[in-house]
C-alpha cells in the first residue's frame, strides 16, 4: 500500500486570524499550495464543470462557486469574490425559500468578509448582524458560528467609528470564547486584539498598552514567536508604546522600543507572507517612519519610498495599504521639512 503523501505546508497568508472566508478542505489545500492565479484557474474549471454537469442550482455548484470565491479573495480580487459569494447566497436562499437559518451563516459571512475588504463597511456590518441572527437560530448564541459573526460585527463597527460598541462586543466575545473554546483559542485572541485596538482608537493609550503587552505574551505562547498574527499585535503595541509617556524612560528609549517592535513585525511579515507581499511592504513603511522619528529621517524616508514603490507594483493607489503608506510618507517628509527649518 502506497504511503500517504505529505500535504505541502500552507502559505501563512491562507492561515489568517479568523479562517474566514470559509471554503471546502480541498479548496483550502489547493489555495494554500498553489499560486493564487493557478488556484483560481483550477477552481474556476471545477465551478464550471459542477454547474454544467449537475446544474447551476445544485448544492455542488454552489459549493464550487464558493470555493472559487475564496480563491479570488486570497488573490486580493475582492470584487470578484463578492460576486461569487452573492451567487452562492442567492442559490442557498432560492433552495430553502429565503428564510435565514444555519445553512445561511457561511455564505453570509463570506460575503461580509469580501465587502469588508472592499471597505464597504455598512453593508458588511448588516450582513454580519444577519449571520449572527441565523447562527443563533441554529448552532446557538454561543456557538463558533455566532462568535465568527460577532468578530466581523466588531471589526466593521471599528471601521465606521463605533469604537465603544466594538470594545464592548469584543469583550463579550473574549468572555464567551474563553468559556466555550478556551482562553487561547484564535477567536479569543482576535477579539482581545480588537478590544485593545478599539480602546487605542478612542485615544485611551494607557489603558490599551497593557492589553497589547498581555496579548503579545499570550500569542507568543500559543501561536509561536513567528506566527503571522503577531504582525498585527506587534504593530499595534508599537503604536501604543509611542503614545504613552514614561517617567522612567527617556524619549530615546521609548523610540528604541518602538523601532525594535516594528523591526520584529517586519521580520515576521517577511517570513510569513514573503518579502514581496503587501504585509512586508506595509510593515517596512511603519518601520521607516519609526526610524525617522528616532532621528534618522534620511534612512526612514528611503525605506518608506521603497515600500511605496514596491506596493505600487502589487496594488492600485486606492488600496488601503497604498493609502496608508502615502500618509506615512507625508509624515516623514513633514519631519524632514521641520528639521530643515
């Protein structure tokens, strides 16, 4: 009997912090082990075959269309992904009369994910609330499906400025998830991060800082020191550190810690997503700004410009990462201008 072939190790960008959007196990393996373009092509062929042989309204065709949508999502084609997820949701609704139930949760959440990436936050928020209501009917109000919907709700709330609401819901997810899934579950860690981010966005930096430090310690223990989730935690922690004055440390010492945290975030991003990835270039820009703030504006500007140029080859100017790096460059140039005056 032939020995089982080992499954190739998935790329880290497939193992995102929520494991959303959801796809079949076979599709995830394909997406994780092929180039994005090849995965999309193969799943497009599978979707066309299922629709042709079993009918466009068959459950198999809906599943194949969903897998294609997830492949498009991980190819950063969020518009294409949203179109596929809308088709899947419409098919599910036609199949059972349109009354939301447990079977609606996954397609609703997948569409909410795609709209979030398109920065269409209010429709994404409405869909997440709808998914939560459907989950409460089926698996229950404290099920993993319900927690996944709550996470998307809290995320969308932050994106439209509802930080207090996001903070409260994130804390609720942490409480429920710690009790039902365990305090070290990924949903719990994600919600803890969102709670701290909401507090930070309300400019309560001294309250947010210990939460980020505790989250970093827990994440390292649970996920390892090089897990991609740490890129987020390290970046947010660095921001909080930079905003909290200390009677025990000089500004230079604070800057040194910020640079060290962002350098590590960049290293994790490169190892997890690759040197030529959006995350790697975004963290490089953050590090460049921190180096400029520490006093080396020439090196900082060079790093940010390099990140901006590299991002331009990956995304269009309207992409959130490109816009963020443009703002960072403006801040660095403002520092240099101030030094020359």
